[in-house]
């Protein structure tokens, strides 16, 4: 089972705190599964935690969230070495790749050392839904605004470039991200940037943005571009997804 065409869900969300567990998969993760078109069996989700150094406590919490959601989850670790013999075969065997947040700069460097950047491109072309939050959103684009280098936000370029735009995450909750994205458009670092409030996801078919979805009400996405000498920002309303039942 695979998506009908290359599909990416780039988000600033996907997780929430549960009543009995530290992490539950919220509507955006469930929507990534829906986009894969899987039916008649348990969805297969690959968890990629490179951006947090494959932290074991994160993997444990996400594994519990997958159990509650009814997903079969496989962690792909690259620290201290790949935890599977066939990395590409493992990626291609899943319906959805979900990439956690953390350091996008470190993620990109480690993926390239292991050739995972090329594997992800082939998986995307094969119809595996690529998705993730924060660093797991920026990685699919040309780059964006990041705190990978320290508390002060800085640009990151050299993303996988599957999507030919800049990406701004946590647009409504981190005050420094909007002005930095605007500066990166003004100076030509990116021609256009697609940005998300917390709880919002961007759905791409191929490289076209086809829908904005959200797991929280009154949230939006933003398309930032340049018109002459002026930076313009267009707000795009989001479709509210149903809250998963647990």
C-alpha cells in the first residue's frame, strides 16, 4: 500500500499529552496514516528520531503512543549505528515515515553520512508518506529557521529540497521565527516560505501545497513571498481535523 503520488505532511504538531501516558498521537499523525491509503491491516509507521539523537526515552514514549493508536511502529536508529541491516528496505516497507523534532542541522548531517537523504527521496517517489514535526518538517524543504545552533534563531539551508520552499515552524509560539523568515525572503535566501502555527500541517502532493489541516482550532498556515521590494504574507485557513478517539 502506498499513496497515489508523492506525499508529504509537514507539521508543527502531531503529539499531545495523554491522561495515562506522556505522549499520544494527535490528529496530524493520524492524518499522515490516512494519506497513505492503508486499510485492512494495522498501519506501519517508521519513527525517525535522529534530531534528538535517537533518545531511548523518546522512542519508548512514541512506541507507547503507537500501541494506543493501533499502529505498528518501527524505530529507525542511526546512533551509534543503524539498528537494521537494510535501511532502504526498512523505510520502503512502511506506510508513513514520521520524523521527530530536535536539531534539523544535526539530522541533515547524519542522514547524509548514512545516505538516508537519498533513501528518503526514493521512498517519497515510491509513495511512502513522509511526515514529521518541527525539524521533521523543515528537513523536507530547502531550509528554514532553526535553533539548532543555539538559543538565537538562525537560518538553516541545505535541506533535502523535496519541496522547493523555505519552511517556518512554530510560527505563532516562537516570536523570533516570523521576522527571521521575512528576512530570509527579503534577502533572497528563499523565494517563498510556507509556515505553520502550532498544531497545523501542510499537505503536499508532489511539490504542490494542496491543503492546510489542523488539530487545534483557530490556527493557520502562511505563505510568505516577495513582491518587488516588499515581503508579503498570506494567511491560509486550516481545515480542522477530527480528534482521535482513544
